[in-house]
């Protein structure tokens, strides 16, 4: 089975349809006003209406006010939440929705390591490991040392940070993660996805499938 794929930072119905048809497993919608990929609730509702069935819709939040998250959830049919900031376990669980917690790998070893961090979120569905430092925003397009990705953690790990069509196969072979997440690496401009780059990314992912 191939590694699962999420394409994050969809900002238009056109891109949602194109990415949704490319064979990805999940799309990400960013609700973070400082991001170039930030969406309004109305835009997100329109994008969700254009989604084919069986493609998971992820809502990305970064240290958002809880009332704002609730307002989004009341209007937008999100399947799972991605908390990309310094949210606490109590904060993440208050919405009673499936969620994954993003964790910046830079400086994490000094802060006690991945397992110590992840064990604090027993109800998370999985953990997204990105290249940012703890407290930084993420989504920077930078890679990190994939040999640092935790192995044998009992929950799914999603690899993010600077992935492209050129490096995704090596990233998967090195890290052996459950899923990869890409945003800037499949764009022609911030927030605009590029069909050729998305297809090339999927080809890179599929090249890692070993037939037996
Ligand atoms: O996409 C954003 O604008 C964003 C903003 C703030 C935090 C995270 C963000 N995106 C997530 O960042 C990672 C890596 O993205 P990239 O491929 O390196 O551009 C990914 O998980 C996105 O979901």
C-alpha cells in the first residue's frame, strides 16, 4: 500500500477539484489569518461542496481562539482538525472532533523528545512532524533530517516540511511514515496549486510502492 497524501492550503474550488481528482487522500484548508493560504468560512464552505466523496477534509488552525474554531466547525464540514501551534491537550480535545497535532522537530530533542511530547495528547489520531522550531508557525517550505522521524510510535506519523516531487520518494523511504503532507512544494504561487507539480508529487509517492 502506498503512503497516504495530504495536500494542504487549498484556496479555490478549481484547485480543490484538480487536487481531489489527482488521487490524494486528504485536502487541507487553512484557517490562520497570517497565512497566504488563509480562507474565509464562506470560501471553505464553497470548496467543501466541490469535493468528491472519500477525500478527507482537514482544517488547519494555529493557536486560534476556541470560539473561532467552533464557528468554523458549525459551518464547514471538516473531517479532522490539524492543530499547528502550541495548543494544549485540553484545548485540542474540547471540540470533540478527531484531530492531529503538529509538532516542530527543531529543538524537540532538547525539549524531551517526540514521545514525551506526543504522549501528552492521548486522544490525538496522529502526529504531524514539521520542520519548524517549537513555538514557530510552520509551513515554511523547509525540510529537516528525516532520520529523526520517530519509528515505532504507536500512532500514525505524518511527515511535512519542504516536500516536493523531487524529494518525496527519498523522504518516504527514509522516514517510513504513514502519510506525507505538502503545501508550497506543489504550488506555482503562494496558495495556487500547480496540476503538473501535484501529478509529479503523486508519481514520486507511487514510486515507493514495493510489489511482492
Ligand atoms: O500552509 C500554511 O500556510 C501554513 C501556515 C502555518 C502553519 C502551517 C502551514 N501549513 C502546513 O505546514 C506544513 C509544511 O508546509 P510546506 O509543504 O513546507 O509548505 C504542512 O503541514 C502544511 O499543512
